[in-house]
C-alpha cells in the first residue's frame, strides 16, 4: 500500500520561519518534517510513498533525489498547488495501482508512528475512507484552524459532519487517511462541482454514510502550521 504525502502548499502562515523553502523541509530537532513522515511510514511496514510537490517543487525534488530513505519515494508535481488540497491527491492517482487502497498524510503534521499504524491496520470494509480522529478537543493546539468532525453517537466511528466551521463537534481530524481507490472518483466528482478539498470529498462520502473515523486515543500529533506550533515542539 502506498502513502501519498501532500507537500505542495507554500505554508503562508509559517513563512516567517521557513525562509521560502517548502514547509515540509523545515527541520525540528535535526530532522525535516518530511523525514519524520517517511520514518513513520517505514516503521509500520509501508514500502512506497508518493510526495506531491508544488510550491518550489525543484527544491523539494532535489532534496528527495539527494537523500536515501528507508522506503521508495516518488514525486509528482501538482500544477494547481495554490488551490484545494484534493487536487494534490488527484495528481498522485497515476502512481497508485488501479483498484488498490492507499494512505494519505499531510507533510506538515508531526505524529507518533503508532498513530499511522492504527489507521494503516484498520479495515475499509464498512467505509470508503477513514481518518484519524482526536477526541481530546479541550487539548488541541490551535483548535480554531482545526478540521472539526462530528460522529454518530451510536457507532462513534461513522462521521456525520466535517468542516472547520462546525459549531458543535466531537473530534479533530489529525490529517492521516486510509482510502479505497474509489476515493479518487469521489474527489473528481467534487472537483466537477468546483470544490476539491479533501474535506469536500469526505463530505460527499459522509452524505452516503461511507466516511469513518479511527480514534487515536492518547497518541501524539500536531499540525505544524504556525511559528507558535514550532515553539511548542522544540
């Protein structure tokens, strides 16, 4: 199973500390954010990753080409990198074997390898896509920018709503997904309507009862999206 790593954006909220380099190359405690995602992938048995580039793509491609990783890493360019992130996932479609499930990770999220493994090991039997959920909503760093999620109280796994503007919610999306190949079709449908963020695709599945969540429990994660987030990690 391949892991798609979304690394196309310019990270406008954190540019004061990235000096214009791709955000995923920002180093924390001696390792880039990208290195951390790839190390997590290798530790849980994932053997292949697709890094979707965009903003300053040559810098990121050069970094990947000049480093050795424990897993095979391919790159693909998203020419629409300044638009919704679902387009980055669609850019990776040609590199995903037809009909096979795949994983998605934000490149600027720091998290425990066990978090990735929990989602990796969960079954897609009842859903077309799964996302890691943090139910510790009182402890979320920068919750205002978090992707808010509501779940069915009977199952605690079926997602009933997903938006950054939800007024009532149960959890925050931690940015790691497992999807059936059909999720590409869902994103293409969203794109035809002019809406192609991951959340747009997920909301189409939610309307069909086909979007699920995986409770990450007490495992660590953080979206490294602001200078304040960096300060909290170092």
